[in-house]
C-alpha cells in the first residue's frame, strides 16, 4: 500500500463514498431524519413565530418571537444536544463502514449503527477531552488551538481502529501527525472548503423557493430548511469521515509501514503497534498455547470488536520418502518381443536296460 497525496486522498474518499452510498445513506437517514423531525416539533412548541435562517441571524435582525424565554432556551439547548449526538453517532457509523470498505471487508448499515451505539460512551469521553483541550488552546491566542486541532485530527479513527480512547487516542494522533502537520492541515482545510461549498449550494437550492413562493416564517419554509440540513448531513458527514479515515491510514503507511491487508485478514490486534507474538515451539516440543489469532484465547477480536476466526495450523514439514524398489523375481518371465539370454537344455539320460 503506497502513500496518497492530496488529490489521491480526495479522489479515493469520493470513490469510497460512491461505492457505499446505499449503506452510508441508510446510516445517516436512520440517525439524522428523526433528529430533524424532533427539531421541527421543538421549534413549533417553543416559538410563536419562527423565521428561517434564525441560527445565522442576530437577535435584532430575526423575526422569531416566543412568549416564554425559558422554554425557548430549553428548546434550543435540546436542539443543539440532539444535533451534537446525531453527529457523533453518524460520524462513528460512517467511520466503521468506510474503514471496512478500505480494508476490503463486508459491511452493512446495521453493523455500522450497532457499532456506533456500542462505542458511544468512548466517543463521548474522547469528545469531552478533545473539547477541553481545544478550548484551552483557542483561549491561548487562537494559534495553539488551530495547531492542536490538526494534531488531533485523526483521534477518532485511532479510537475506533486501535481500540484506544481519551487521552491515549489524542497522544497517538499527535504522534502520527508529527512531521506531517502541514500535509494533514492541507487535506483537512480542502475538505472543509468542499463541505462549505456543498452547504451553501444546498441552502440556495432549498431556501430559494422560500424567497420566491413562501414566507420565511411559514411552516413550509421551516420544512425546507430542515430538508436542506438533512441533505447536507447525508453528503458531508460520510465525506469528512472518509477523508479523515484515509489520512489516518496514510499516516500509518508512511510512518510504520502499515499493511491494511493484515488487518483485513483478521490479524490486527486492538492495538496494532503492540509487541510481536512470541515464536511458536518446534513440533517435538510440548504443545504450545494457541497463537494470538486463535479465537479460543480470551479477548481475541479484530480492530472492530468482531471475533477472529481461528486459522488452521499447517502440519510440520516432512521430507518425501522414496518408495522401495520392487523385489526382482527369481526366474523372471520374458515379456513378448523382449530379448532373453539363451538357456542350455537339460542333458538327456540314457534309457535304463532291464535285466
């Protein structure tokens, strides 16, 4: 597996998203669609009048009105929390499907969603630690925050593929991006520029009818706004996950000579950079314990938590034994058409004379 440059990374990310678009779209619809419906219900219950684009307008410029400020604030808090939770579930599920595709493994929307639910606790903990670190960095004159954001850009793939979490995932990401900070930054900046273009295009496509045919405070305009949000999440979340995953694997290929085929074959451990397995004992020695990839050992699972099928141990090599030559008969019979040495006739005895 050779390293990828910027163009190859983006091209491979788009190809992966296109090849798995059914799985990725199903994952995002299952997660994002209920959240968008819940947001519409919360807005209708907490506001008297809602103007489309309120989140991008200041309080003085918006026509949104509400009779109870506490209820409105609680509703907005719930919308932010649901959006944050949906993004985490969506990005983790997309990471799983994309990593499986990159490694040439079978994947499904159900398996990706189940995996995202199982790893939600670790994802939340990593997000809290990451958020605290970035907040401290941005408060320190902004530049340290930007630097840390790129240095920790592959923390989520580290957590999901290598089985680490929290501070350990951040340290691992920091190690991988060392000497590759600018290259990682270039890939992430281009990715976010493309995401911004898609977001603006979706806003123009779905919100333009609001200006032409609907009022921006009507229920129809509210529906179109959330349809636009749903379309943006369907396109951008898998793409961001694909680029980040490929950047992570590219860093491992460059720095560690990582071979994705080993992980695809079930030989990858939860921490792929751990110590190697001890050599197996010779055939004449007593029976050795099962090897690391044997499913009989406790905790032997692949990088995504799936049990690893035991591999067949080849039989010890034995040199071939030449067959024994057949025994030659005492009086071989000549075969027809073959030469045989002459045999002297037996001498004749004279006839006996009777007395």
